[in-house]
C-alpha cells in the first residue's frame, strides 16, 4: 500500500504544480495583454496598465476624436465648447483652454487625460504631470494625422475596432477630395484667422494642408510662427485670388463674412475684385478631428467657385 500511495502523492504533487504554473502563465499573459501603449504628438510613448476607463478631454477637437474612436462612454470630463457630438454637451466641465479646474480634474480620478499641446496652460499641465496622471498630447498638423490619432486613441481606450473603422472612413473621405481637387489649377489663398491684429497661418498648420488638398496655395506658408501676425500691406502685396476665414459655427453664430468686409476697401485685390471672399464653418475647419473632412469639402467648393470667376483668358 505504501508504493501506490507514494506514486499517488508524487503525481498529485506534479498535477498541483502544473495547475499552478498554468494559472501563473495565464495571469501573466492576461496582465501583459492588458497593458496598452501609443505614441502621442510629442513623440512620447503613453503606456497604461489597462485600457483607460475614466478619460478627460482638454480640447473640443479632442472630445470629437474620443467619441469618434468609440470612447465617448468613458469621458468623465471635458472643457468648454466640447459640443460635438450632442452627447458631449452632457459631460461635466473642467474649465476651458485658458484655465483648468485642477481640483475637479483630480476629483474625477482620470486614468488618462488627452491634452491639446498648444491650447492648454503649460503651468497647469506640469501640475497634472506631478500627480502622475497619464497625459496624451494631441496636436495634429497634417490631415493624415487625424486618422493616426484615432487609431492611437483606440489602442489606449480599448476600442480599436471602432477607432480603426472611423480612421478608414476618414481616410476615404480625404482621398476622394484629393483625387478630385489636388490637380486643379492653383488658387492663391490668404487665410485670415483674426482681423485685429491681422493674423494668418503658416504652412505647418492643418488648415494650410486643407488649402493644398483643394489645389490652393497659402500665400504666407513660409512665415513663422504657426500663427503669424501680418500687415495689410503684406496681404495687398501678395494679392491673393481668394480670402478665406472661419465663421464662428454653432459655437457662436455670427455674420459669416463680417470679418472680411474691411477688404472691400481695396477693390484692386483680386479676391475682392472677383468677390472671392469665403467663410467656412469654424467648427468644421478649425478642429483637427474627423469633421475637418466636411470643412475641407466646403473650402474645395469655394476655391472651385474662384476658378470659375476667372476671366476667359486666365482659365
């Protein structure tokens, strides 16, 4: 009886060891699979122990990106003007691009905060860093960056299927516009950000990429910084064929072309002489999120109108 008992004890011991080893391996594999990482627009790698469950957005375009990536249900806080999609209006507010409510942000216990690199106060962002809350910086500059951001957010949110589908649909929208307009005769464009002081965008801004997509040419593409101040004389010297600005969109409806009316004082400017003064819904053109494809479509149509207004000998 002793021999069988010893064998039974031996095999039982091996069986228990095998079970324990298997459970440990499964637990390790589960932990390894739960860890998620993505590179943000600063080039930094953001790593989370598990897909984010409590997310805060610190820019309206970021809110749109998170919803498009399938993470809307995980948003626990957002800044002012986060108004799209409509469900975003119900998300608790944590400040605006000028000042954040740090106490409320901490109280919401986020495991991920998505930040607008140049739109949020740097001193406050440093305080969030000190709290060891994961920060993902969003600063898309090219149209293709929107799709990349969607897929990266999908990874961090654990919603890759939805995010990848949204990225694919967006890429297809942009590809259709590029195929239709990129080879059209160029139109020189002055994009007016603000009138007092007079401000524009250089060639590294996404809106400049939209202008190029539509077969346009940003007359101030080579200036520095990202949003340079220019003089009226500089615009007159550039003599753009079209002058474009953003209307306030749904955020604050206004007279769309009010900011451009002052240019009518210079009828010698080609854009004025041909009435090529255009306003695009700011919610569609200013936010580097999927809806910028709609803003791009509007701008492309406007530049096509400008082409149609050329004298016959200039076609």
